[in-house]
């Protein structure tokens, strides 16, 4: 029998014969919902009452460390026996993972450190502080516009200061309906990737925990499911994350008019873990999927030695790619290696890479997979097929290569809803690192949604988790 994760994935799949805004004809998918209504557009971030204590974060000047070598994979999670973070480390980490970079002069909406389809950014970031020099222990909400923290709850039990990234599904479902839940996973994974990189560049240990007691962490951050729920933890230190026993946290205000999507609430709830025993069980189940020590990834000289600050500030989505451009094979190989890196932490390897290459030097067009010593061509493919799989979006047609992240072990998505959730995080984590690797290489890219029914023709895959087009700006 089909599991809820499988049902969710099938009912949120795009197909060639149906416009992406048209709902699948199934009563588990909302038939009455009208996406993209200007009058229901959700605000970009959560608000709190003015009277709560606030701390302005210091200017976020990071350590002068080259970022490209940190992109190599899960073997670079930070120093194993690190120091605890100080306020300056937190400032840098928050700015790099969720800070505001600029504002759209047209809409006034802001762009943030990591990408997000439709610029929706369906997440909030909280800090559960434990022994951070210059910051009272407690639960703090990150205000990205002011680059400041608001104290919203008393200290949690646990050892290590922890970032909690929550999902706010209405922000992405407003545009993508139920498929918005996939986006929540991608974007929270992207924030986690940036946070791990920023902490690593500061010389701090950082790991990603995808398994936790959902209700307990939800209480800790004052989230009210199904409007908001914790998605992932980034633990900034050794020992247990400081996420236990939270209570009396101010709930904050996500804005009026949020619509609910029963299928999203159901798939999230199906993946929720209750209590320490369920968390341990899930982790034990994932233990076999842990990546072994990865061979050090060779960083090409073209990646340069710019800091993470420069890469994050320089990162942007580019939709006008040159269809005649050819990228060096060393670049394509490094991007594939970066894309294959797993999240350092409890989830292990949940995705792998298929590269639809059309403009890679010394490489025949085709589908490539990673093999020892480089890339191995496994099938032929045509630009047309890649274009169709990328929803007929121009970057999919003009890219030198499109990176498809497919489920591991595959070929289908994980049937268990918690593993499915972690797979979406894993794909978003990898996609965000590709954005930064592409920036380091001075190439151009765009994250792309995909048409599930076209994956087989494009890259011979049954299912995919995420995709990104890479090339040269036109
Ligand atoms: C997972 C993901 C999927 C995306 N999908 C698309 C897409 O299908 N089409 C598109 O034009 N842009 C897509 N984007 C790019 C976003 O629209 C872009 O990140 C957002 O507008 C913010 O711009 P920035 O990346 O320059 O900060 C995607 C980005 C991400 C992270």
C-alpha cells in the first residue's frame, strides 16, 4: 500500500499534460485554492511585541578563510573539539544563513543569503543559546531585517547552542499550493548548508540534526503546527542540542490569513517523532546510510580563495544563460562532487547526482554519474528533454549542465515520511552548496523546479528531489 509520503509526492508531481498551477484531480489536494492572490500574500517574516528584550547583533565580519575547500562535503563539518560560539560567531552564522542581502526596488521584498524558489523563504530561524559569551541563555528569534535577536523564551536543557530552523508552509504554498511543502524542505536545507559553512569558517563544530521530538522543539520555539513547525537543527558545539524542556515561549505573529493544506499537515505529521525512543529508532534506522569518510574533494584552481562572505554576497540566481557556452570539465566535476556531499549529522546519504551535460569540455553530451576518478557517462540525453524536465524554463535549455538530485538509495523517494522530509532537506542543502560553488567559479546558475513525469526521458530517473541549472551568463 502507498505510504503518505508516496501519496504526497505523487499528488504534488508536475506532469507535461497539466499546467503547474492546476491541481491534481484528487480530493486530498485542495481544488478550491487560488494561488498567488496579491491580497493574501504572506508577510516575509514573523513579528514579536516591542516590549520583549532585543539584542542588536554586531557587524558580521567573518574569519578571512577561503570558502571553496569547505564546500567539499560532509568531512568538513568544523573542528571536532571546538570552542563554544561567541556573539560575533552567531552574528556571522545568522547573517550568512538567513540574513537580508538586498531589497527589490519594485516589490520591496528582500533577498536573503540563500536562494528560495519564488523568493518565498518559508522559514524562521531561532537560537537556543547556551553559554554564548555576551548573550543570556534562552530562546531567541532572529530578525533578519534588523539583524537582531529577540528573547522569546527561557533557556532549554542541553549542552550546545543550537539553531532551530522552522518551516512556514503558507509562504510557499501561497505560490505552489501543496507542492510548497517540498520547497519548505529545500529552503530549510539551504539555510542549514549556509549555517554549517559559516560555523566551519569560524572554526566551530557544526552538525545537522534532522531527528528530534517535534512537539517538544515546536513548544521550545513557540511554533503552532500546522502553521509553523521545526524542520531542522544546526548544533553549534559538542554534546546534546539545547532543545529539551522548552515552555512559555512567546508565539509571535506570522500574519493573518494563512490557509491550511490538509495534505501538507498530514505528511508532516506522519513524519513526526514523539519522544526520545522514536528519535533513537529513526537514527538507528539511518545509521547504515551514513557516508564513510569521503575522499578529499579536489578544488579546482578556478574556484579561487574568496571568503564565504564574498561568496554569499555574490551569490544570485541567473536566468539568462548562454546556450553555446562550454564549461571546463574540472568545474563540472567539482560541482558534481559538491552536489553529492551529504549533510554532516544524523541523516546520512539521502541523495545522489545525475548530471545532464550539454556543454562540458571534452565530454560528449549525456547523463553523467559520479564514479571513482571522475564522471561516468551512463546514458544519452538531448537538450530538449532537459528543457522539458525543467518545466520549459530557459535556464534548463541553455545550461551547460543541469544537476539533478535524485533519491538515494532510490530509485523512488523514501516511503517513510521522516526520511522523505530529511531527503528534501538533504537536496536543499546540496543545492545551496552548488550555488556557492558556481559563484566561486564565476559561472552562473538557477535552482529549477522540475516536471516529475519528464525525469525518465531526461536523466533516466524515476523520481528527483531537486535540480539546478549551471552555465555561463548570457
Ligand atoms: C530550490 C530552488 C528552486 C528554484 N526554482 C526556480 C525555478 O523553477 N524557476 C526560477 O526561475 N527560479 C527558481 N529558483 C530561483 C529563485 O527564484 C531565487 O532563488 C529567488 O528569486 C531569490 O533570488 P536569489 O537566488 O538571486 O537570491 C529556485 C531556487 C531554489 C533555491
